[in-house]
């Protein structure tokens, strides 16, 4: 819901602080709102996608103690497997606020995404995790997720991305 955008944005910053990368967060609440709701009847502005419709999704869990506050979130989008010929879900961020950790909320968010995969015939649910986040890695292994150690992640951003484009 659009009313959750400020809280989702706050959790993105909290996650970045946890990952020791808060200086890298430049996304604004307005950008997040457009990414989640642009092109819909909720937003007058279009998302920056070919169709103008949102291509980013968020699932949240409410804080049971404070109405209007959130306990956790999962931000995701679709990816595609050329080998399997099917879409999948790429989980961009999974975050549960510290006071709610250990209560199964992260697993509940993952379960929701797995159910979407199952319901829609998607063949994958995948994500990255920092190699030092042992607590998360333990949870992921406990649910049967397997690390993909043979793959190396590459990224182009900023000047290097612009250099290649030009």
C-alpha cells in the first residue's frame, strides 16, 4: 500500500546500515513509490518500465505492537530462466527489524514468495546474501536453499556504465 512506502524506505536504510553500506542508498521515497505504484490508479506518474506499469513488488509484515509500523519486508521482481523457459522471483531485499528477528517472520515472507512461485508456475526463487551474514545463511540452509558458489556477480554502475553505453 502507498501508506507503507515511508516505512519500507526506512527499512531499506536500516538494511543498508546493517550491511555497512548506508552511503550507497540514494533512492528516495518518491522513487520507491513510483517503482511500486507508478502507472497504476494509485499513482499519477508512470514507472520507468517499457509499459509504464510497476515491475517491483513488496510484501510486508505489520508490527503487531504499533499500528502503521512494519516489522519486515520482502522487495522482489521477476526474472527469467532461458534454460527453464519460465519466470522466477528475484528477492532484492529481505529485512526483518531486529526486535522481531527469531520469530519466523523472515521465513514467513519467503514462504509467501514460494507460494507465488508455486501458484504462477515460476521455477525459481533466488537472492544474494552477504557471505558474513551467518544468521541469514543458517536460515536459508535450514529451508533447503543452496548457495551458488560457482557464479561470480558482476556489476556496471556510474561512469563505467555510461562509458559502455557511449
